[in-house]
């Protein structure tokens, strides 16, 4: 069923996109009142994480991301799953 992904570790994220009427929260103050259907995606496709705050029956987006600041995910070369017990 999983084909080439069989036997490999994948980190997934459950996210709910919001409708911003084409506004870019990195460029201007942006709010939203409507969300789209939740989706599950590979964590590697996520480029930034934002927050929101309820305001006037909608939500304002808090976006501190910029081109010079991005989250990265690195494998810790000093530990391995063989060394750890769960």
C-alpha cells in the first residue's frame, strides 16, 4: 500500500489552512474568519509556523517569519534509536 515509502519514518502534520483573501501575512496585517478543510501533509513541506489571536470575531495572524529566518530540522548524529529505550 505504501510503495516506496514502506519501512521509512515520516513525520506528518495536521494543519487547517485559513482563507486570507490573497493577503500575505509577512507583508501586511492579515486576519481571517474562515478556515478550509484540515489536511495532513509531510512535515518537510512546512516552511514557517505562525500563530493567531482572536480579534473582533475573527483571527489576526502573528507571523514573525522572514526570508532570513526559517526553521530547520536536523538529525542528531550523536544519538540513535538503537541507544534509546522507550
